[in-house]
């Protein structure tokens, strides 16, 4: 099977490529290098191309016989999405339509999409099942919900078969220490906390300590990036075998508060981590936890690395290599 990994040299995509090295799949990458690192290609062929350039995307797809496309490419900064919603519409929605149109014309009909828990917004019940209504509370979440609706319409109109994987908080780094999270600017809690521990940042901002949670800080479901990529392998195999579209939550069904993360980081790094309490951010639900029964039952997915210690330890090992660079 020949697979095109779009956005394959970013944080999650690079872990996917490493996992593919253990398989016989024929892999190529398409990426515009906007936030991906060239050194992450692992000798797979990289097509440097922006998804907005539909003509080139079509040419790349038409010159190869891809069976399936995995789509990691997106703009992912929630705060930026408030300030520049047009960028998010263009990159996350319109560029995805470009890709789907090229696939449609070439009769490539298998697609794995990186969706997000952001489609749910403020949850009406916990843990959140896949049947929870879409209620995104920021423009980034809007774009993911929109693409999911578009996928449905492509299935109806041209027989596209897809799996939409709604990641909760992706985190951690490869256990071999060679790759990890490196967003610029970084907005995710765990790498930011560890940047304080390594001395790259002075303090960690905690946005709100008056939420209705046990310690007043927000609770999230953290899932190790290596467990996320395993879900992709299982989803892809299931799609190939059943030809049935699916939507799955990728979460750990456990919540940790911001304070618990900081505490674990202190224990692992043995460094004091100064915190600054700030006001709540708009669009931050108090608690977001995945119901992961569907993927566990249907695909036999079982998170192996998503305990908090493994997550923070692996991210800390990675942060130490970044500090040295
Ligand atoms: N990181 C998380 O916690 C998280 C949570 C939920 C969902 N997701 C989704 O997972 C996916 C991957 O996230 P990530 O953290 O690896 O992001 P990332 O920014 O590290 O990787 C995105 C990759 O896509 C490429 N890219 C972006 N726009 C492109 C374009 N127009 N054309 C070609 N390439 C383009 C970038 O260069 C980069 O290599 C995204 O779709 C994101 O929305 C991430």
C-alpha cells in the first residue's frame, strides 16, 4: 500500500513516519515546511508543496499511485485562530478541500484525518463520546468541525472512505529521544512547563485557578503521541479491511489538572517551576475527558505510553536535547 503523509514532518507526523519505518508500507511526504523540520523525513521522499497550490498537489498525486492519504497538515494555534480566522479557514478548510478534490479526480478514496477534541467545545457530558454534538468555541475548532462535515459530504457524493481521529491533548516525545514536540510559538502546557524547568522560560502561566475542578485548574485528557500514531495504524487497517468510514476519540479517559502536570514536572525534573496565576482564557472548558470505549472495543487500541510519568519523562528527555541545541 502506498501512503502520502501530508504534514508528515511536524510533531505528530514525524512520530507517524518513525512508526512506518517498522512496517512495509510505501511512504511519501507532502509538506510546506511551515512548521515541519526537514530532518524528520527519515529518508522518505519529501514533496515540498503548499496545499493551497492545487495544481502542484494534483501533479504530485497523479504521478504516484497512492492508495491512502493521511492528513496532519493544519494551522494549530488556538489563540492565533482568534486573531486570524481567515488563515485558519484557508489552511485548515480550503486547503483540505483542495486535497480532497485532487483525490476525488484521481479516485484515491481512503483518507485519515487529524481532527480534534476542539470540535466539542464546552462539553455537555463527561466523558465525551463521539456522539456529543459539535459545539466548537474557537475558530480552530470550527475548522475541524467543518472539515468533518465536508468529509461526510465527500463520502456521499464520491464514495470517499475516511477515518476522523479526534485527538485530545497530544503530548510526550518518542521514547528513543530523537523526536518530540517543537512548535513555534509553543502553546501546549507540557513543553512550556518543561521549558521553565530547563531555564528557557522564567515561569509558567496558569490561566485560571477558580474552575469547578478539584484544585481549581483546568483538567485535560493527555494522550501520548506514540499512542496516537498507533491509533492511526489500526484505523488505517480497519478502513482498508472494512471500507467503512469511522470517527474515533483518541484520549486516555483520564484527566489531569494543570497543577498536577506542574507537580509531575517538578518531580521528574527535580527543579522548582515558578507559576504565575492569570485570568481565565476565553473558550477554555473546565474539564475535557474522552470516552475512548469505541476505539478500544472496535480497533483494540490500548494506550501504552499515556500514563503521566511516561508522558512527562519522555517530553523532558526531548526538552533537554533542545536546550543543548
Ligand atoms: N498537537 C495537538 O495537541 C493536536 C491536538 C488535536 C489535533 N491536532 C491536529 O493534528 C495535526 C498535526 O498536529 P501537529 O501538532 O503535528 O502540528 P505541526 O504544526 O507540528 O505539524 C503540521 C505539519 O503540517 C505542515 N503544514 C501546515 N500547513 C501546510 C500546508 N498548507 N501545506 C503543506 N504542509 C502544511 C507543517 O509544515 C507541519 O509539518 C493537525 O491537524 C492538528 O490540528 C493536534
